[in-house]
């Protein structure tokens, strides 16, 4: 079948899918549960008639049979859709493509799941789950206030690391299985675009295979960005890729960059007993967050913890620990470019953002020039070539296009592309995509920050109002003894449009969706404030927030409240 | 306690980094300042609010304020609220930074009437804002504070332990001690405990200064105080190893003044009365309000002041050998050991000022004393002196009366003792011994005894202290 020998070896196959395989071959597919690894065997071919790739000759002879099983691609393509990269973006696109009846393949050169599942969001959540509990158990004051007594909390580093690793494996296999179950072909190897609607893929040392597809989505994601001058050895100078393995817990770790990744790791490390020094190039910590939220977060997440920081400096040179010397970090003033300080620490984590992983994609074959590595796209994720023209049938989603480097944004972009190629125009509403940072407590946001909103308002001539509520007034938060927190609503008081919502507090990441959904659906404050929230829940923080907004426009008449469903 | 600095030895003020201005002139100047500079207080935003957190300052230092304008956002136990200015003027100095916590009624900023006074107000607030900003750091080393008995404020900086400077030079990359390598938490602790990192020996990886080194240094500093403490004006000789044995070292100006005062005290006919006071209730109260920045020193000063208010004769002095001088205010001087001597910062009007303000004032004074920036009226206007050696486990001692005052009280450690009660039960109670030395020309035995009885009553039922 469609598996390269190396992969088919290890993968117990999921149940066969029947949605477009020839039914007469169903039993054969069952037989193929353990596919023989015998080279580029034809046995895999016999297992499913719809694929031709297994032939080592990269002829297109079997193409017809491939598409004939499908409900008809007019031209003879191997697939309706090929996705290069099986991360969260590619996965989301693949699932939606299958739902839309497309014959879909996904090419992955590494492991299914990409950054998020293997080296990002997923394992970091496992570590943060541990750090959250450690923090709580170590907070004697908090425990006492609840009437609990806990004797010295401790942890086993390897067990914590295993938890993160196991979670990643579990999610990875879930992802793989879900695609297999739906009949998405998973092709192993690095994919390269060789021409319009044509991709080759293969593993190093093996012959490449070329496949064609009506549409192609690039979803190759990103890798940790390491500024020049920094020598990453994977032991004492590390990126998030290494840190998530938690191979050691340094006494003192410098974190370069105080964005999401840096903040989350500072939460993990300080909970496990490390001391942290932040190095931030901009003048304040947590750039990119709403300033008010950033200030509050600094008060709660940085100041009381064993963290200090240097702002307005670049880490221009970082040398890993060796010959009995510690990790040495040279700090240079961001403005004057003069040497400012030298730090010696046990480890340095580079969290300066992520760089697109687009090398070797063969973009030159179709006259596309990357910009700082990013694939240029239009609002519909259509790839733009060096002359500024759209490249037909080629899309790029996720970190590789740099529009919004978030796993769920990639997935949403993928779904949007599938909608377009199946005949429904769709543009993803990026401002309604929420983001979250999983510190304790969490930070979440959607839409504009206050300064951004004010700038926009000035340009477009509308008013901006701010409403705020505190978690201190929320029963559930107080029951949890976690009253520290703030929710902030930025809106247009004339029409009730939500411009942005920012939350810092208990379960903020889960709370943001009420606001992001409202923004995505265009729901106005004067309407959503009539929606009912269960009491007592944290969601009432947002309920209060909407109710405290002063909107001049009246509630729309089609408000759900005016039409009782069952009376 | 003995060698209290007095107005009489003004020459020593040079060591205090002040030009020797006649006391009276300095006083009148500062009074004038007070009149035009108003304090902005932490308001009570709800009936249950005892302290408030500064969420953000809406104005910066130097900004003009009109009456009714919002100045600061305060977070109470219920919500965040804007606080408005009651007066017009300039926001001269912010004393509690954003994120800081202040008890209700304590000053959080100074408001100057005119632009010219901003600088003066700033100077006024400097030391206090230093101490209050330290409160921003919420994770205090609580166990440390608890183990520190009674007068916690007396721990001075360790700058006198010069021997240890070599320590940081051990670090390979510290460029021969030019750079200090300390972990983030060590730095935070050093700031909090007022330890100079340059003097701390690092024991962490590669000679790095870690938290426990700072704690050790702070503890050592307490040891230095012990040596430099009033009972032995030989000053720190046993501990400060910078001293060469077998040499003769002349007095510093301050030490010379102490010596002069001590000799002078011999011309005053003094006597002593002791009393044992149960402190269980006081300890409980302290535990309860410690988190609001109240120190044991402030509590003792307050209790003493309240007792003095009822016994004005103890607050007198004999200037000429022919008359009683009844002091108009009750100013409690508290002896503090500092580098190479001691000084007695004064808590003025201790009977009238509330305990939270008093505690804040005390912190301010101690900080100033360490920085040698006390102004004459801040150390020579005491009418009654407190000396506490309880933190060293001293259970009783005997103080020398500072010339120019009527009485001084020596406070010992509060310790658990087996006590037989009147109803013939045996129990364990915390008890502390106090011993008052007084000038018998103006204060008689019965006066002192009844004063001590009142003091004991106040301490054993301390509810009045927080009024």
C-alpha cells in the first residue's frame, strides 16, 4: 500500500477505510495488517488499488486506477490534495479534506504531529500540568487557606519527563490513527515541489517517488530560531526541542526571550526549583501582550518568583558549558550595541521565536521566493510567486507562511484552504483566532491589544472603550482561592463590536473562547450579554465583563432571548 | 542604654554626612517642609479592607494634579478602584510602587503644593519608599522573620565584615572579584535583607552566590550587631577580624561622643526597677498583624508610649538639678547598633501615631540610620529610651541612662516560663523581663513601679495598641 517500507514495518494498521477504496479489496486490506517490508513491494500495491506510489519506478502508469476509485478528478492526478507536512495544520487540513470527499495524501519526513505534538504545545502542557501542581503543593499559605496540610512536595525528574514523552506519543498515535482511519495516505519522506501540481518525496538513500495532485498545501511548519552567535549544544544551551525532554533541571537557567515559550518554561523551571534569568531584547518583558495584562502578569508570574531579568539587551554570544566553565552569555545593549554584562549560568534556553522550515521545498522550481524563509501568501493562503502572481493550486498554511504562528491557526488555515478547493470561497478571520499562554495562572487573548485598538480607532475614526472585571469578584475563583486575575474587554461603544479580549487568571485559556467565538460570528456585546452562564463558574468573569460594557446600540431584535424555544 | 548620641556631641554629625547645622535651625526648616507637603494615604475602599495593593499609578512623579483627579488605581479585597486627589498640587514622590501593598491609612505618595517643593518631598520620601518597595516581593523568607525575636529592625548591613570580599573572586569568570555572580533569588534576597553582595562568599557552583549564602551573611550580620551591641562599646572587636590584636585604635568621632556621654551619666543619681511581663497576647497580636508590616519594635514603642501618657512624670527630665521638665510630646528613642557604634532613632509622638504608620516610620528611620542620613531631630529628640537585646537571647540587663532624659527601659527576650497562676495551676507562658533605669531626682520608685504596672497591663491585653 501507500506506506514506505520503513514505516509500514512499525505501524500496526488501523481498520480499513471504505469510503473510497474498492470494496472488492477490503479483505485484502485486512490481510495487509502487517505489511511486508519487502522493498517497494507490490504486495502493498495489491492491498489497495488506488495507489501507485509503491512502484519504485516513478511512472504515472497507475494513475488512472488511482483516481478512478475516487469520485472523479477530471484530470489524471494521483491525488486531489497533497499536504506536505503532517503537523497540526496538515492534520486539520487532511481531516477536513476527507470529509469533503477529497482523495488526500500527507507527506511527512519526520514524525507525524509536527512541532506541536512532538516538541511544542503538547509535551509542554504535560510539564506545565506538573509545574502547576508543584506550585500549588509548595504554596503552604494557599494550602493552609484551604485547610489542607501537605508535607514537603517533591518530584522525580525522569518520571516528569516520561509523562511529557508519553503524552506526546499518545497524541501522535491518535493523530496517525485518525488519519489512517479516514484513509489519508501517509507518505514518508521529505517532500519537494518539482513543478506545478507535482511533488516528489523520499527518504535519504532511497529513490524518490513523484506524485501529482490537483492541489498542494505546504504545511512544513517551523523550527526554533537561534540567533547568530549562539552555540546550541543540546545539553547546556538548548532550545525548546531539548528542554521538553527535561534531561536535567539546572539550578540557574537563563531564558533568552520572554514571549509565550520563555514564559511557559519559566513557569516549569521555577516550579521545579530552578532560578531563572530572562534576557529580553525589547525594553519590557512580555512584549506582544496587552500592556496592562503584561504588567499584571509580571507582578504575579515574575516578581514574586525566583526570576530576575535583563531587558533591552541582546544575548550576542552564548557559549555552552565546557572544561569546567559555566554557560557564558555576553549581553549587548540593544540600542548602543555596547557590551553590557556577562552572565554565567548553568543552562541557557533559547526561546527567541521560531523560523520557518521551508528549505529544500523546491520553491525555486515554481518561481517562488521566500521572505526571511516564509512562503508569501495572500489572505486565502494562496502562494504568491516572485513576480507577485498567484501560483495556481498551491497553498501554504501555518508557521511556514508566518501569518499567525499558532497550531490552531494553521489548522484553521488548512480548513479554509480545503473549503476553497472544494468550491466554497472562505477567508479565515485571523483577528478572531485566540491565543493562550499556559502559565499559572494562564494568559489568553483574542483580537487587538489596547494600543493597537486605539491606533486603529484613530485611523478609522471610531471610539474605543475598555471594560474590566476582576477574578476577585468571581465566586468560583474565590472558592479555588485563586482570585488573582483580570479580564479586559476592548470594544466599540457605538456598535458594540468586540475588538479584543484579554484574560489573565485561572483557566484563562479555556475562558477566551466565548469571546473569540463571538468575534468570529460577529456577535455584538449588546446581544451576548443576554446569554446565560451557569453559576458559579469562571465563565461569569466574561459574563460580568460583557455586562459592564456600556454600548449605545440597542440589542438586536433577533436576540435569542426574545424567542423562547420551549415554553 | 548607655552611649546614646545626644545633641551635645554634634561634631559627630560629620560622620552622618550632614553639615553640622544647629539643631534648632534644621528642625524649623523641616517643619516648614511638612506644612506644604501633603501625604496621599491608602484609602479604605470597603469596610473590610485593611490594606490595599497599588495596581497602577495614573500619574508620574512631577505631574500636576487638580482636585478630584484620579491619581492611582488601588486594588482592595473586592475590586480595583480609582483614587482621587483631595488637593491640588504636584505628585512629588511615589512611596509605594506599583504592585506594592500598603496598610489603610499609610502614606503612599507625597503631594507638593508647588513645583519647587518636589525635590524636598522626594528627599523626604526616599528612605521610606525604599522600604515599601521591598514589599512588592511577595515571597518573603517568612521563617527568617519568625526566628528573629522582638526588635527585628536592629539587623544592620554586613558591610562591616570586610574580610569576606575575597569570596566572590573565587568565581573564574568574575574577573578577580570585579563582577559579582549571584543567582536571581540570591539577588532578590540580598535586596530584601539589605545584604551587600560584594561582601558575600559564594558557595554555589563555581563560587556563585546562592540564596543560602545571602541568608548566612544576614545571620552573620546579626552576630556583628551582638558584638557591636551597647553592652560592649569595644565595638565588634571579636568578630570583625579586620582588627589587629595588640594594637591601640583611637575612637572615631561617634565613639568619642559615646565615651563622653557615658562619663557624664555618672553625675546622674539613677536607680533601677524591674518587672516581668507575660507576652502571650502581644506575641499573638504580632503574629496577626506582622503581615501588615508591623514590627515588634513598633509594638513595644507604642505600648511604652501609651503607658507614658498615663504617667507623665516618667516622661520628664531634670535639666538643671532644680526642676522637672515635663516634655510636651512622647518621643520614644530606640537604640540601634550600627557600624562602629549605635544610634537612637526617635519615634515621635508614639502615643498618637497609629501602629501601622509607626512601623513604617520605624523602617524609614532604620534605613536612614544605616545610610547615615538621619537628621539631628530624628535621633536626638527622644524623651524616653528603649533598648532591646532580646534577639540575642539576653533575658535581663541593665541600661545606662542617657543624659538629658529621665528614664530608659532595657528589654530582655520573651521566653517560655513555667508559671504558677493565682488559681494554683501551673502553666507555660511567654515572659519577658524589663528593667527601667531612671533619674531619681525627678522619678521616684513608686512612680516607676506604677508605670511598669500600667505597661504590663497594656502588653498583657494589647487591644489598645492597634487603635
